[in-house]
C-alpha cells in the first residue's frame, strides 16, 4: 500500500530569546542547516529591562517537520520559550508594506482610489509616483500589490508578519 504524503501546513511560531549578539544567527542556522524554509521573519527587543527579544517565524512544513522545528528551537540555549501561535488558537497577525507606484493621468487617479479602498496611507508623493503604507493581513497586502501592478507598481518593501496570541494568554520567561 502506498503511503500518502503528509499535507504541508503554514505555522506562525513565536520565540522569546535573550537579546544578545549571535542569537538570531543561531536560530536561522537551525533552519538553514536542516533545509527548513522561512516564509517570514521579524525580530525586535520587546522587554528592555530583561533584555528579551521576540522572534516571529512563519514557516511551512509537514506536521512532523513543524514539531521538529519547535523541539529544536526549545533546545537552543538562548531560547526562553517557544509558542506555536497556529496551534494555540487564533492569533492576531499583521504586516506592513511600503508600495511605490508610478502613475500619471487615469492610472494615478485609479491608484489613489484603490489606496483609499484599502485604507493605505500616502507617505510620499511626487508628480511621478506615490509611496503607500498599508498594514493588515498578508492576504490583503498581496491583493493590493496585485491590483497596483497594472497601474505602475515599481517597488515593494514588506516587514514580515508580527503576531501575538488573542486573549489573556501571554509568552513569559
């Protein structure tokens, strides 16, 4: 009997680590050394007094691979806690993008109309282009970018996903 392949799943994993040199490289090394892909990565210090940073990683893999990733992350020395926000319940996920669009005439007017519909803010404007700031779910940003392509999309810069669990649940040391 043939074994059916396991379905790939997308997971958002939050990792609380010491804010010290080399920690991010060690976390990333875990992924690259085992051939795991990172779809999105954000990191910043979140608790200055205790010098902790939060790394948010979005990755895709089979359930077995996701479990391996979490187990290996938990074994890293500077890691205080690992939370799979996909498993623990609905998490709030947001991303920010800066989208540069060239345009004149009707295309310029259409770009402004779409930006308004998506609640994108104009953060820079010239007679030749706009830079829009848009925040929301990644799917919303993807849709906005797709609609801007025929209007003169020039450049996109995205932050990656920031995520946090809903409700009273928190990540603590």
